């Protein structure tokens, strides 16, 4: 297998990036068993809008087998979410009906389809210090080689060049490996949402 290279995302990368999102979609582990009936379910939220709205802040990691990672950014989270709400979410809601029945009995896929209709636009405070946000995923074989750090550092450098004072990101309470990775990159905890390992930890980093 060839050495992975980092490059800007380009048209045609959507399928590969959605696949990476799927294969890391279980709190950093392989999410494919939960989304076999709709493998692109996660990617439509966590990848597609960034490739469409923020292509200059979208980097991918690719080897001869295809895409094996990405780092995505949004310069202004509130403007990004406003555009998602007006331009992206209506199509999702039209294509995928909201699940019915008892929420406690929903599958993982139904929970994501519910999120299409009831999105989470949470942005941790203080927003003026961390207005941008980041999202990164790497397939297992690409982890542990420094690619994640390089991807994030390049996206953060571009955010800083565009005038952002800082960025935040969210990590599952179950994903202790990712939490340690972000902390080593200088991110500090801002707030926890939800309870225990099922919650989300938001971390932020200010740019010099």
C-alpha cells in the first residue's frame, strides 16, 4: 500500500469520505454494522455539508486504496449551521421521514434520521473565542502515524489565516483515544453535554 498523502478535497471525494465516516461511526470504531440499510446516513451530516460549503477547509488523506481520512473545518459555526438549515437539511427531511414510535426502541439508523429532522446546533461558549469548528476521522490503518496531527494543523493554519481566533470540536465520551490526541494538540475541555460515556465532550483551542 502506498504512503498516504494529504491533499485538498475535490469533487468526486464524497463517496470515499462518506465511507471513512461510516467506518469510524461507532465512537471511533467501525459503524458499518449499525448502518447497513443506509451506509451514507452519517456522512450526510458530518461530511457532505463541509465538502459543499467549506471546500477550502476540507482536506483528505488518500493512498492507493482510496481515501483513508479527512479533516474538515467551518470558519464561522453559526453561519455554517444557518446555511445547513436553509440549504442542506430540507432535502434530508424530504428524502428520509422522521422515525416514529418509542425513541428508546430506535435503531442507530433511526436515531440519525431523527437528527435530520431535529439537528443539534450546539456551539460551546465563549463563541467569540472558539467560533470555528473541526471534524476529523481516520481509518484504523492510517492512525498512529502522525497524519491526524498534520491534517488538523493544516486546517487550523488556514482558519488562523482567515482570521479565526480559535476552534472547537466534539468527541464522544467513549472515545478516550481521541480525547487524549486532542489534548496533546493543545485542546482543552470547555463543556460536557449528556451523561457519562454516552455524552459529548467539547474541547477548544485558541490560535496564537
